């Protein structure tokens, strides 16, 4: 299977560790077999009253195995876990590299599908793929081969008997288990329904209490719960077979070995002294089989996780990316968009159609329209989140597709509504944009972004830990830091995609004023549905259903008394708090 | 994410009292599981005895198959019975576990319903959900596996000791002396490893949180051209993490070492001592072999306990979560039995010196005094956290104010039956919850008996009808968890439609703070105007257009009432409201 092969690629570099680990695991079980076989032989021989000296080798053997088991176990645990952790590290790194090579657009899609969270869960699942999926069958096989060899020294019937039962206990049980697990989806679905009702009960608590329907929902969970319990027991009745089948086969192997042994002794084909060691040895060999009892569910789980992780690799960037040739100099930075159309990979309707605009250096452009009118699509295409399908975009006369992404992202900066702050200090978050920035520069950027009054309230100042996703700061504060970050980055073209969402109107206006004067000779694209702070824009494009419905300055558009005017009137009734 | 618990360490976690209390909920199943366990213990001993007898028969007594046939068939039936008991034991322990979980789910849910939305802060819903779902799920392995294993670890070795003692004192002593050492060493080493892990938690937790952080912000990193640099950091952190984890495991695995060591070394000791006594004729083979067979069975259950360690640890954590939720005793909300009708809700509503604190002692409302006249529409204005939502929730009877009182007409709010009161109030929450079900069911949430034509009328009034018709299954489209997701604007329209359908005399509206685009805003404003027509309303307002529809405005600041009056009065006052509005209007009218 190709997924197994891919997983194996991660294991391969550690084959020395693996070999040693497998050997130690084998010796751990082998020691126990050795202990029981020599002990049984010791007792059997002692019963025949030999001279004490004849027993000394056996006594030494028993003592050796008595000690070696613990030592091998420790070594095996240590080495195999170490290998597992290294393999996990490689898988994690590989996942990061695959994700890193995706276009921002593809990443956004993964985000919105909550796939990233799932991938982290998958990495957790793969933590023990080596320990749970690869190691046990190999060890079981080695134990099988060596036990079979030992038995072949005695009689072929004993060997044949062992082959049959070992085969049944491994492949037979695995087959039964895989049949059982096919019915698990029904169980998972039932649990999912119950979970959804429980989530509804908590998230919809206010509505439930207000409508007086809490009892009804409690009843609903009781019903769904008992259905789940019924399915769960039904499933368990089958899945519990795995362990008890192995138990049964273990007992039957012991029984048949004993029976065969007695028959062989009766017919003079086996020395009677070997009966006890053989019985105990065969039974002890089943320790390796018990290690396989969870193999089928583990394989299922690991394969499903691995499949999702490897699927990311398949999502390679749409078009080969031009190689970064350092700072490929572009004389000027005029952005020309002509006849641009784009349909999302999963979309039916084009998101934008025949968009045209020029953004010469120093021009400040506003793009406005309702949610879903295609505003953000334009900014995403300018930043090559996606490859556009029709029309052209040129920067400094060069086709966007021929410009290396590194250069493009250095030139065009984006502050969007989905600001992300890293779980680090404020300073570290700012330095991401310009690692060489001085203290002075950092403070100036925060000042321009109107963060100064907020900074004064943070006792640790720039060293403030912003928390996971910046959650220790308010939404507005996060936006201001994102603005400061972009001020530090100092791009030639700045895209503000609803960047001031969540700010109070005064701060918003001040921050935008500061940025406008900072960018006086450079270009700005301001995307908004709020229609505030647009009066100083050189041109405003009004989008409707992906098409340009109107364009002009704020004053011109108001005079037209058309789309923009109507929206503007509506927007005035907006939030004030 | 702290020390990864899935690595089997092999320590007996402390059983706390809460877990024992829960275990009693297993009822008969627990007794059955213990019975089955004891019976299997007996069978193991019998099996060992039979094997010893059979081997002795064939080996020393030189008996043939005919003489041994009875013993062999007894052995075969024992083996079959043991396999069956093993299966039955698993089923009964699962059954008991499911009983405990079922009971716990209902208890937690009941607690959530009793406490109401005011006792838990909104941010805690995630925590509550994880307690109710993940933590309760995590208890399964504890009751279904760990507890039975624990019981067996007590019963089987004891049974074996009883058998061994009269037969051979030396073997019994070896077993008796080593047995307590195993759990003792496991516990000592376990707590040592735990301490070590806690010391290193910073490094151990950093890897996962950093990885998550980087993935979440990958787009940002790419645009700032810092994403490639992270490859190295991840590699390095991964290596650090692996090393630290191994440092902890190095200690933790010592318990596995000691477990195996004690088990095998004492088996070896027993074998050697038995062999020597056989040699001197102080013992017969059958007894010696029987004792040798019993030795591994004696330690087996203790080893199994080690492999179930994980279930024990995660259960302790899970049960902590659940009990934290259960122990936050809800404030008893005592209400009267008086029914509420439309007339009562048309009387004056009065807040007299109302103060309210959250459970964490934060004050939400400070001595609010205000009265709302019949037919009046009142807007509450103020920053988030000013107390607007709390005021609305007190009116719904989700909690009593700690000081002051709310009067409806002459009677305190607490005299009325809350269910009856809520029937007469249409609530439009800030973030309406869409339940899993059809759109029709969701619109009819406050009035489940509504007919489809009534539902459609309500949808028409808020401008939702056309949107619903465009969905593939129309009013039968499944929304909510796992269903089709709606935009937040559409969610708000559904909340308004719910209020329409209920047709209550009083509307409590908690306006959404997030801004929508003009098209959606217009739709909502239109629907709202329609809803407020001829109805009394109290509105936590965020929109200017809404303020134009109310009679009076109450301005709240940090839980206190700052100003109250009509729009014109407040503007003339040039106070808090004036400044608030000017800061906004000043920026949009340019």
C-alpha cells in the first residue's frame, strides 16, 4: 500500500535503531520463553534425581533469563520510543514543509475547513505509529520463526500444530477484527448525533431556557444516549471477540501441544522430559500475539491520519513558481489590472469578472461593496493567493506570474481582518516584519498605528506576552499591531482589507490618516464595506456581484446618487458602539 | 499539552474519592465484573493444576492417553470457559461504564440547565462542552478497563497465595515479599517521572503549542517571508522536545524494568529452589510444576494494571474537569408560581437599586434604578461590558439580583413563574444559536407547535422567505451542527423570525456588535422595524438606526446608569451620549 510505503520512508533513516529495537523486543519475549523453558526443564530433570552438578548449567540459565528480561525490556522501551519520537519529528517537519509550499489561498481553504486542527490531531495519532503498527508484527514474526524452529527440532507434528494455531491467532483474528470494525461507522455516527445535541444544549442555553424547552432537550439526550449505548454494546460484543479469541487460541495451542506431546511420548517419538518445557515455551510465545490484539484498529486509525497528512503533499502549488532571483529590480511599481476574472476552485459562479484598474505610484484606491461582492478576491489575486484565470495583472510592466513570490510579498503588504498574532511578546511579533528594527522604530510604528495609549496600559510594554493568537489583547488592539507591523515592513503597495474592523471610529480615522500620510507617495488599496474614511481616496471602485458597478471619487459617487450613494446612506445607520 | 500520556509508564494512579463515588453507579455490573474476575482466577488455578497433573502423568507416571483423557477433557472445557468469561467480563465492565457515563451526562446537563447563562461566563462554553463530551468519554476506559483490572490485581494474586501457602512456604514467601514491591516501585518511580515531567513541562508543552501557532499563522508568516526560517525552528524544537521527553521516559521506564525484574527474578528463584528440593526429595514433581506454573499467573494481573495506567491517569484528569463543573453550585433561584399573561407584561417594569455580581465577584450592575412604561421602547447604550446584556437576562429570570429588586406592576419579578414569564417575552440574543434541525424547526424554536404557513409568514416578515427558497431543500434544509452553515446576517434574521412567530408583548433585543455589509444591514433594520411596531421593547443597541425607533435611551457605563432620556434630551444635555454619538457622526458625515 502506498501510504505504508510513504510511512516507511520516515522510518528508513532510523533502520539501525529499528533493528536494534526489534532485536531487543524479540529478546524481551525470548527471555521469558527462555526462563520458563529452562525452569520447566530444570524441574523435570531434577525430578529424575541427577547429580547436583548436572543441574548447575540450568540454574545459571534460569538466573540469566531471570535478570535479562528486565534489562532487555528497559532497553527495548527506551530505544523504540526514541525511534518513535524521531520518526514523529520527521513527519511533523515534513507536514510543515508541505504546508509551507502551499499558496496562501490553499492555506486559507484548509483553515476555513478546520483541516489544520485535524492535521494536528493526526500528528498526535501518528505519534506511536512505529510502536503500534510496525513493531508488533515484526516481533511476532521473529518469535514465530524461532519458536517454529525450536519445535521442528522435536517433531513435525508439534511444528504443524503450532503453525496452524499461530496463523489462526494472528491472521484469523485480524480478519475477524477487520470485519467487526467495518460496522463501526454506525456507532460513530450515533455518537456524533449525541454530541451535537449536547453542544446545542450548551451553546443554545439561553434559547432553551427562554423557550422552556430544556426538559425536551434533556429527554432528547436521554433517547440518543440510550441508542448510543445500545449500539456500543452491540459493537463491543463483537469487538471483545478479538481478545477472547486470542485467549482461546492461546489455550487451545497449549492444549493441543500437551495432547500431541502425550501421544508422541506414548509412541516413543518424544522424550518425556521435554513435555513440560515445550508446553510452557509454546504458551509463552503467545506474548507476541497478544501484542497484536489492537493492531487492526491501530492500523485503521494510523492509515486514516497518514492519508490526510500525505494528502497535503499532493496539493502542490498550481503553477511552478518562478525562482527567486534576489531583488529582481523593477523600475517602477505601477499595478495594472485588466479584464481580470476569477472563479474559485470550488465555485460555480465567477467571484470577479472583467475588473480593470490602474494603480500608479502614490494612488490611493478604495474598493467597496457588500460581503461576497469579490473585494477580497482582488487582493488575494494581487498577492498570488491564487493564480488568476483570465485577464492580466502587471506590476511595473511585468506579468505577475513572472515575478517571484518573495519579491511580490516584499513589495505588496497586506493587513486583513484575519490578523494573526503569534504567541510571543509584542516585540517579537513586530520584529517579524523587520528583524533589524531598532527600539525607536518599533515605538514609532506603534505610535503611527495609534497603539501608544494601549501600550501605556501594558505594564510589560513591548515585552507583553500576547497569548495564543493574541487573545490577551482585544480585537481592536490586534488590528492596530497588525498595522504597526505593516508600517515596519514598509511596503511599496499597501492593501488594507477591512483592516480597521473592530476599531472605534476615532482611532480608526486617526490610524488611517497616519497611514495615508506615511504612504503619500506610495500606493494604497483600501477594501471596506463600511464606507467610512473614503473621502480622501483618489478613486473608489464599487463592486456588485463581482463586477464594477460604479467608479469615481467619494464626492463624484455621492453626486451620482446611485449605488454608492444608497449604500452610504444605509451605512450611516451603522454601529456607534 | 503536557507530558504525553499515551506512553505507557506503568504506575498505579491514585484513585480519588470522586471516582469511587462514580464507580458505585456501575451497580450490579461492577459486582458481576468482580465475580467473573474471581471465577477466572479460580479457573486459572485449576488450569495450572490440571496441566501439572497431566504433565506429571505423562512424564513420570508414564500414563497413556486413556488414563489422561478425563484430565484432558477437563482442561479443554476450562480453556473454553475461560475464553467465554473473558468476553463476558469485557461486556459487563463496558455496560457498567456506560451506565456511569449516562448518569454523568444527565447530571452535568441538568447542572448546566439549572445554572443558566448568567452563572457561567460566555467564554467558558468551550470548557463546558469539553467537560460534558470529552471528559465523560475519557472515563470509559477507566470504568471499562482500569477498574476491572484493578479488582483482578487484588483478587487473583490473593487466591494464588491461599493455594500456594499450604503447599510450599518458601514459594509463598517469595511471592508475598515481591508482590508489594511492584506497586510500591511503580508508584515511587511514577511520581518521580511525574515530578521530572512537571519540571520540564515548559519544554514539553512548547513543541505542540509552537507548532499549532505556526500553522495557524502560516499565511502571515509567508507574507512576511518568514515561513522558511520556521523549518529550522521546528526541527530544532522537535529535537529538544524529543530529548526532554526521553529524559522523562528514561525514568518512567524504570518502573517497567522493576516490574519485569521482580516478576522474572522471583520466578527464577522459585524454579531454582523447587529444583533443589526436588533433587533432595523434599518435594514431588507435580506440586513443583504446579507452583512454577502459578508464579507467572501471580504477577500477570499486576502487569496488566501497568498497561492500563493511561486510562487511570486520564480518568483522574477528566473527573477533575467534570467535578469542577458540578461543584460550582448554582445560586438557588427561587421563583413564585404566579402565571404571567399579556396584561401583566403591559404594566410598568421597575428596576429599584438593582446590583448584580457574577460568581467571580465581578460587578455587572451597580444600583440601577429605572422604570419602563407600558408600550415604551427603551434602548440601552454603552460599551461592551457595561451591563446591557446582564440587565436583559435578569428580566428573563435567569438569576436574582443580589441587591435591589425588579418589579412588574406592584409585584416583584420573583413572584412569577419563570416559564410563564418567558412565554410572554420574545428574546433576540446577540449571537443567536442555530440548533441542529431544519430551518422551519429553527424558526419555530420558541413556538414548536407553529404550522408551516405561520412559519413562512414570519420568514416573509423578516425577509428570510426568499433566501430560504433559494436553498436546495427550502424550509427542510438542515442547519446547525453538521448542517448547512448560514451567514451571521441570516442567523440574525432567523432570530427575528423566531420573535415574530412567538408574538409576545415584550421584546428583549440584544443587538449584534459585528457589522454586516449594507445589504444585510438593511434587511435586518427592515425586519426589526416591523417587529418593534406596536410592541414594548428593551434593546441593547449598537446601531444608530435602532436608536431612531425608541422612545428613551438609557446610557450605561461599567454597570451604572449614567443618563436616561429621549434622544433629543440627551443630545441637549451634551453628556456621555452626546460625546459618544458625536465621535461617530463626526467621522461619517464628512
